[in-house]
């Protein structure tokens, strides 16, 4: 009752604060003259606002008399502030222009900590914004689809039956990629092979890629790079209901809502994702698992004053996925003919707390803390004679950090201390030799970003990490930006990295951790690396909605002490290889826009090799040549139509067999009508599947357990649905 009374008082106060003035406007595209639906219009320094309807019309009532400022914002268009004297004499006709690549220049990069815009950051960072909405349409249940279509990044499926996967950058194994959520390093260890299958894109507003050794930013683990997933803030009132289904058995119901009041705001994502088991090649084994997942992501922000705000968020996920012999999915008893099964039962709880306080206009203290509790039960039945094998455990990790940011003119200095812990305890089931892992790391860092005149910017960093009871790591990092002209730039950077030894790698995942020994911490060293990259970028806007954006990047990474899984009697053990791994290559990015059309082409050349005991070999499952791209037609407020394509050249398997190269194609159509968006999406139009070239049934047990996945398994997929803005 007290809550409702307070709400009534608030509403009455808001009502009496305004008179009966009304602001009216019509928003149109500056080139086509077409009305723009969904434009956000907010009165400055208030939460009063609406979105334009299908005719581009805006009407806001009960406004105070006098001069007021209204902010017009729309994805892909330049934000406009307009001063209007109320009462208004005539309806405002506002023309908005597409911003194209220039909009990305003003995006604040968060992953590098320096709070600079994309065009002024010395470290090479790739940022995705508007692509997130398209990826959420194609697959709202997980972020994996979005990552798949990014240049230089490969989503590698680790199980042929349960669809677990990891992210590989520049040819290196997925264990060298660090996943962040809002700058919190939460995903890894026992949960690593499932993280990108559990993170939904619907509440994300920005994704940042930093490729190469970046451990000076957040600590160990980012040898090949990091991916920072940034969630939406409650900056506007928004509620979206999203329903999606596919012809192969997916059904997703998703809801996202956001509200902001004067002193408090919140966002909430709630999801139920399900998928029935799917056997594309009718070989009796699942190519997509049976899946039921629930996800709940609340976040609340307290705006205490202009200097202090507190951000508290959480993630609650439960999931059950099982694959293998399709006749065993309903818990039937195994027999000598039907025995292979793989089942994962997962629960994850995370919390994230961030406090920002401005000591002065140019001085900020930030306190962060996160907890991650991950519980997983993995069951496999490799043979009828062996029966069920279970591997289960609980992973508890935490991250705490205190940092201080000082900015003066174009210089910024950030320094801080953090503590990271990762504690895995195996649930004792069938073994007394528990494979527990416990790492505690104390870190101190300093990053200094400054300009040398108008043409050169430098970002330098030094981090020291002390892994308790093991070793102290000193990790320098340096990046330089050269602005030759307003259109032509060059970035050069490099640094050191490391990763603690762990059994939680792809090779052990394939075995279901059966007979995999714990890490011998006395004999096994951490993996260490150094690397760098250099790029040259060119961009130009021709006016009339036409632009070109080109970037050519070269990369190199040297990895010392890489872990190998070797036989140790009847068991398996991770040991340091005698030698090194190196990855070198180039990425080419080209984007061209003309009016309502945008064309993108990305090419990656990767030469990743192992040099062990004097022998050189190619890193498995790494295509030397990869092409990704799309062509998009967008008529704001009405249509969005796109086609995408991907090429992968031959890959080398562990058996030294060379796979064939292949192309895949997809298409998406979205139609906007009032508050509705209707969509249809086709993946892998020509139904290219690995099983068209070979059987997934492999030795020694004539099951798919040890089959390496180098091409799509599900083949042609059509999904469809709708979104409603409530």
C-alpha cells in the first residue's frame, strides 16, 4: 500500500508540474522523404519521451511553457537536438540523415578502459552495434551466431551431438579467448565450452573485439584476444516481446524491458529457449541436441546524484541439453546396439556490482565486484560395456577491482588493483582422485593514454599478476595510432600474455573428462605469449548516403609452453609441449554503402602452426582462407532485407586428413508495421553438411564422440517469428 501511495504522489506531482502544451513533429528521412517509425524523442534532462509511429508522427502532451530541447535519436542516423518554443505554432518537420560509418567514430570503447571514442583509441578495437539486432532475429537464444559472422573469428563446435562450442581468434584454440560481460571476466574454466551457447544477444547494446595479447587489461587468458559483451543501460523506456521458431524444432519466447526514472532505472531480460533433438542425416545420432533453457537477467541502476551511481546486475540460467543416440533421449535403457549418450545439466548464477564516483570532473573512482557460481553435471556413455560415466563439479569464481581514472585535456591515466579467484571442486562420483583446481591472482595495473600533437596517440600499459603459490608475471603493452589524414590512419600494437594450466580444454571436453588426470602443478608451466598487430584504415563519405570503409590488418602471435594432452598409461595428462605454436596472417575488411544498401566483405588469411620437438605441423581445424560478408538493404521503418555468405578453405584434422573447402549462404527479411516486426531467416540455403562428405560415426566406438566438426551439421534451417514493441 505504501508503494502505491508513493506512486500516486509522484504522478500527481508530475502532472501539476506541467501545463497543457503539446509538442508535435513528423520525422522523415532526409534523402527519400519517407517517414521514420521508431525514432526516440526525449525532452532533454527528463524521462519524458515517445517513439514515432508508422507515419513518423510524434506527439508529447502536458509540457511546460517556454523554450524546451528535444533529442531525436534513431539507430543508423545522426542524433539531433532541436530547441522548440512552447506553445508550438506549427508541427515540426524534422529531416534525419543516415550517419553510416561516422556514427561508429563516436562510440565510446569500454574494453580498453581509457574511455576514448573508436576513432581516437590507439588499440585496435572492432565494435558491433546495429548488427546485434539482426543477429538476435536470426538466433535469440545465444550470441554464437553473431560471433560466427565476424571477420577473423571462428566458432568451433566441440561436440558433434550436444553442440557445445568455443570461440577461436586468429587460428588459436578457444581456451585463449577471454569472454567478458560488461568488463567482468566471468566465463571460463569448466563453463568455457558452454558460455557462448548460454549468452543471449537481446539485452546487448555493443560488442567489442580486441584481438591479440591483451592481458594487461584484465589479466591472464586473453592470449588470442578478448570479447567484451556490453549490456543495455536503462536510458529509455522500452519493452519488446520476441517470439521465434524454426522448422527443425526451435521455439524461443523472449522479453526485454527497460525503464528509467529520475533516481533509478532497470532492465530485465527473461527467456525460455527450447529445441527438440534433430537428426539431419538420419544416421540415428543427434546433430542438434534436445534442449530446454531458462534465462533471467535483471539489472538495476541507482542514480544517486551527478557524481555517483550504482549498477547491480545478475544472471540466472538453467539448462538441460542431451544428445547422442536418438532412441535414448527418453531415458530408455542402453543395450549393445544403442548406448552412446551425452547429457549436460547446467545452472549458472552471476552477480555484478559496479560503483562509479566522481571526485571531480576529471577524477573518477570505480569499484567492481562479481561472483559466478556454475554447476554442471556431464554424463557420457562411451561404450555399452563401460556404461555411464559422470563428471560433475561446481565452479566458483570472483572478481574484485578498485580503479582510479584521471583525465586532463586529451590524456588519461588509469591505475588499479584487482583480485581474481577461480575455484573448481569436482563432485566425488566414481573417483577418489579429484581434479580440483584453485587459482588466486592478485593484479596491479596502470594504463596511460596520451596524444603527441594532433597526429599521434599512444596507449601504454603495464600489468603485474601474481598467481598465488606459483609465479609473478610482468606484462607490458603498447599501442600507437597515427592519423595521417582525416581519412587515413595506422595502428601498431603488441603485448605479452599468459594462461594458467587447466584441464578444461577442448581435448578433455571430447573425452567427457574420462581418465583425464589433474594438472601436475609442480611440473606444468603456464602458457605464455607475445604478439602484435598492425593495420591501415581508410574511410571516406561521399555525401548523398555513400561511404567506403577499408581496413587491412596483419597479426602475429608466438605461444610458448602450449599444453598437449598425452597418453599416460591408461589415462590422459596435459603436459607442456617441447616447442611453440605461432599464428600469423592478415585480415581485410571492406564496407561500402550507397543510400539504403550496405555491402560488407571480410577476408582472413591464417597460417597457424605447431613446432614441437623439431617437427612443424598445421594447427587442426584452422582454415587458411576464410571469407565472410553480406549485402543489406534497409528502408527504415519498413523493410530490412539481407543476404550473407561464408567461405572456408580446407582444414587439417588430427588424422592429417584434409577437408574440402565450402561455401554457405543465408538470407533474412524483416517487415516493420506499426509496433510489429515480422521476420524470416534462412541459414545454409543450399544445405551444405559435413555428413554429405563423411559419416560422423568414428572409431573406436562407432559413435560421433571423437568426430571433429569442420562444417555445419544441421544443414538448411528456416526460422521465423515476430517482435512487438509494447
